[in-house]
C-alpha cells in the first residue's frame, strides 16, 4: 500500500507541498538526518526502515492540516510510487529532523546536507528520535542557538533522555509517543505455539539467560549475534513481511537494555507486534512499556504462551485500548 492509498486520494492530502496548495496549516520541512526515506510497505531490509511509524506520523500531520516539504531522497520503492523530494531549502515554518545513522565516514554527505538545511532555516527545529543509540551530532553545529530546538523522543523520562542523547544546554526534550496512528490488524490466534523475539541480545543477556529456559520462545535474528546462547535462530522477516510474520505467533516478547529502562523508552518491537494483532509481554521496569503483560521468569513466559486464544485476545484488546489513547506530534508543533 502506498502513502496515497493509505491516506486516500484527495489532493489536499498530497505528500509534498506545492505553491498552489489550499492547505492553510503550517509548512513543515522534513528530513531524515542521514539515509533515504521509505514510505511504502514494499521497502526492503530487516532493520532500521522505521516505515510504519513514519507513515503514521505523516498521516497525523496531514489530517491536522499541515503541509510537508520533503528534504530527503526517497528510497527506490518509494520513488517508484511517484514520490519526489526538494533538493534545496524551501521556506518552512518548522524544520523536522528524523534520527538516522551517525557514522560520519558512511553518512558524511547526508550530514553535510542536514547542517546546510539547519543553517538556512531560521525558525523552530524539532529532532524526532526513536533510538537512544542514534543521537544528533551536536558537535557539527558549534555556533547553534539551541533554544530553538526541541528533541521529541519516544520515551517517558525526558531528563534521562537529555542525558543519554547528550543534549546541549537550552535544548528542550519532550515525550512523543510515536506509534499513534499506526493501523491495527485484527487479532490473530497464531498457528505457532510460541512467543517470538525479533532482534539482538545486546545489553539484554541476563534476561535471555532466563527466558531461553522456556521451550516456548522463538528467536528471530542473525545467528552470529546469538553465539553466546544455545538457541536456534530463525531468519528475520523483511520489513514488508513483518506484520504477517508476527501474526504466526501467540505473542511477542519485548526485552530492553538499560538505556531503554531508565529512560522509559518505548521499544519498537512491542508496538509492531501489537499492531500486527498479537499481545505483548515484557519484564517490568520500563515505564514506557507498562501496558505489556508482565513476565519475569521462563515459567511466566511459558504460561503466557499457553493461554487460551480467548484470554490472549482480551489481553491484546486491553493493550490496544491503551495505545490508541496516546497523544501525537500536534501538541509540540503549536
């Protein structure tokens, strides 16, 4: 499904801003600080695409009456759907910058372009961050006026986020739940009697030494990242197949590292699974995941997986109702 199909065909909800637009809302410049932007469910790759949340964010912005000027090159799949970007800075009210790769050796040209846009823009800047390991490279702006910056992070503890991201004095950090507007699938009974975890064990070793004692946990990832564990690892699903993949299971396990825990960071896999139609469980301690089903031991995980379809559906519906009431970016734009 393309973004046009997702939003509807009305031209007032067009993806890019034009001089003849009848849209009377704010003009928002949007750029991923490094890397291309994908906006369809045809995107390739298994990590880092951030497609579902980006589409949900854009949908919310359009529905609120804002215009978007795209300053990032679209991916091949998105370009094939007819989307284009603006090469040079065009006047906008607010510049939205989306987190991206921070390896300057690999992304130097992208970061140079981002810095150029920032210097051309005189108004408010919002840095949207959904990964505590991908901060903004503040050192690239030695003479910046930081009081015009807002960091919108997907975490409940803004003070801790400011410390983790090493925000300069004057930058304001706010909590922005980023799953708002994503589309829910219907509940899935699952045909595999296991709970699935997608990802790496980095920073989560103590949890997996316990949870892998359960015969009902499936690991999806790269086998070389799990060599310290005696576990069979299945292949990660492609971005475009992730929802269908989750729906095969009875539930999803979300496990977080210490950065996520102390900042209350809303771990992405929890929301991806919930929107795919299965309930989510996690150990306690992360305030951003306080809506998940609590599991602390392998026995807890086994019992969760073995719950009846009726009980798991009730858990999923309760989790869904909580997530649907979270706020969106409109609150920090005004």
